[in-house]
C-alpha cells in the first residue's frame, strides 16, 4: 500500500508545539515509511524541526490555533483557519489518511463530525480507549464523546468497538459486554436494558452485562457504555494509578535501610508496572464512526504520548478501520432502520 499520510495538529495540547514536534520526530524514526505533516505556526514549528527524521516531515502553516477552553461552536466557525481544522480538512480533501490531535477534544469531535460526516448507519461517533487489564487489553467505548446517549447508539458503539478490536488488536470474534450495575440481564437503568436487547441482535459476540470491578480482569474484549460513565471511569482509573504510584513510592522510600535496598532492586519492575498502566503507553484513542481516521490523545501528552498517537493512526490506516466498521455496521443498521420505518 501507499505510505500512510498523517496530518498532525501541531498547536493542540498543553505542551504545543514543542512536545508535538518532538513526538512527530520520534514517530518518524520509529516508522520511516509514513508521511507526516505538521499543521501550525510555521515559524515556531520549523524552529523545532531538526535532527533525524525531520526530512520526512512537512509543515503547513495555519494562522490560528484552537484554544483548549474554546467552545466547539466557536471552533467550528474558524475551523478553516486553525491547525486542528486544517488537519481535519486534509482528510476531507484526500491529502491525508488520518489526523492526530492533543488539542480541544470537544472541538475535534465537532469539526470531525461536520467536516467528515459519519459512516452510513452510524448516528454518533464514539471514542474508543484501550484499557490495560491484568490479563490483556479491553476496548472501552464510549470514553467521552457522547454524555447523553440513546440505546441504538450503544448498539452502534458495540459494533464499532468489535470491528476495531478485530482489525487493530487482532482478536477473532471479540467478546462485547455492556457496563452495568450487575451481571444479571434485569440489572441497569432503562438505557442499559434497552441497549442490551439491541446488542443481542447485533452482528457481534455479545456476552451480556459486566460490572465495574470486571474492568481490570478482561472479562470482555470490548466494553460498551455511554460517554458520561465511560469518561468518569477512565479518569477515575487514571487518578487511582497515579495515587497508588505515589503511595507505593512514599511507603518504600520512607522505610528503613533494608526497605530502601529492596526498593532499589524492585525499581525496574515498578517502572515496568507503571508503564503498563500509563495511558501514554497505548497511544491515542480513535474517534470511531466518522469517515476518516481520527486519533485523539491527552492534552497533557508528552512526546512519548504523541509518538504513540501517531503510530496508532498509522495502524488504523493500515488496518482500514473505517472500512471494517462500514462492512459490519452499515448492512445491519440500515436494515434495522428500514424495519423500524416500515413498522
């Protein structure tokens, strides 16, 4: 296939453009076969773009950037002049295969939805986050794109998550579960109960409900929830990992000399444990459901996180995630819609 062409919002994020450019350089060295383009303030970006890998990175000047706190509607009005909007437009124009941003997540969602539109049969895009469990990885969807959901949207999330887990993670017939307050099919609010009935009929391997405690033990390959619950769950877990790291550090370093010697011996294993549960290890989170590969990563992402997000974008292009979702979702969902209309 042709080189994956990745458009990168160089001005989005808490540490832009320095960490974005540094991450792009790391990605260029890790995957020399990709074509990377940075959208941003050309003078600032080019001043940072030097060293190994710089020769395979292009720069497109954008006169403006989307502030992290700007409302999505305002970001939409100026999209054609901002680094984020111009990067998304590159997909629409056929000049890029994927876009990566660590910027304003609400603006990214709105611009991608309006500029690229959704895949046929998909009503709303959703953020899919790779969740590190004790014995593997789980795809959590939605992780924050839709705080208020309909049951049919959760059905669509399940189909999209299944397609992603199959294409990118290489899982044959991924097990899909619905996050609820109990494993019994009778447990949950009206949204969960209605969504479960729809997921039962969907072209996926639906295994029923799971509880929050199951998230750390890979009971399912894909876990479906609305964006409000998903985002609270995600940020709670991130906060817990950070807090536990501090507790372990204080406990071990605050002990006696024997404890400190033991800590020195355990240090490599402890660093490995932290990396395993660090969101930057897994790259960015794909925004599934739009007609283009869109990867979002944390606003506070370091160059390592940006590199991971770019590599995630390359993987999504190579595995044709958009096409796989269309193959799974469109026939089933359009047929369902037709049957509802005829009834």
